[in-house]
C-alpha cells in the first residue's frame, strides 16, 4: 500500500492504494486538481467513472475516500482506493485496446440478467441504447439460447465484483455493443454493425 499526497490550491490531498495503481491514483489527483479550489472542502463529492469519491477532512489535510464495495457501498466508505482504481484500470485498458470511447457506468446502476446466467461459462452481455437513469442498459444472457429462461434477475453493478469479477472490465463499453465471454475469457466484442472489434486488436 502506498500513500500519494499532493498540494492542490493550498490543500493537502491524500490517496491510499496498492502501488501498482500509482498511475491511476495520480490521474485521479489531476482530475480533482482541475476542480475549483473553493469547492474542495470536507464532504465534497465527485464522480469519476464507476466511483463517487468524497473528500474528507483529516487533521492537516484531506483523505479521498470511495464507497466500500466489500461491504455496503451505499452507506460505507473506505480510504483504500485499490478496488475503485483497479476498476478504472481494467475498464480503461480494454477501451484503449479497442480504441473506443467508453460509456459511463456507476457502481449503483442496475444490470438485468437471465436468472442463473452468471454461473454459466458461455454468456453474452448486450448494452441497449435506450435505458433510464439508474439502469446501465446491460443485459446478460446465455450464448446457448436453448437454456434461456423468461425469468430475470437484477443486480447492482458492484455486486458483480463478488459474483463474477471478470465482467467488470466490459461494463464501460458503449451503448449498442455486445461482449461474449467464455468462463473468464473475453471472446468477442461486437459493435453496432456486429463487427468483432476485438479481432482487429489481437
């Protein structure tokens, strides 16, 4: 674990995370540093990608905290930003590889699934263009349609961290895209014209 400190607008801001996420931590400090300094005060919140970060006054400076996805992210927070920054790394790496602009998804957005699909090896994720606030637009179903069921279940996006973390990196793909997964391996990413954009990067 490392602690990165930066003086921004006369305020000392601090981030804690695992060392391999140093680049993501510094990028987050850059984003926060671009906010008007008079807004940077205790309990100020900013959403960056998946997470909502909060600045918490702590003695001589400010800690940056994030929802605690290992407990209840709606009511618990943590100053260990490892999981939040890991998600940004995973999603950003895939988008960069595919040369795509991502579509934001929040940890609290809903994802709809065919019941029981998350325990199957071969699944697909499809992101609808039309979806309401609080809904990610993602639907997860079985590749083998013969085992599909009309029964649906919904999860908050953050719940997939425990159930099937390999899905997390795909959740920032744009509306209209589809991803195909075999166990934990990404097999295809189809654009709006059903072209496999993953194939061009392999």
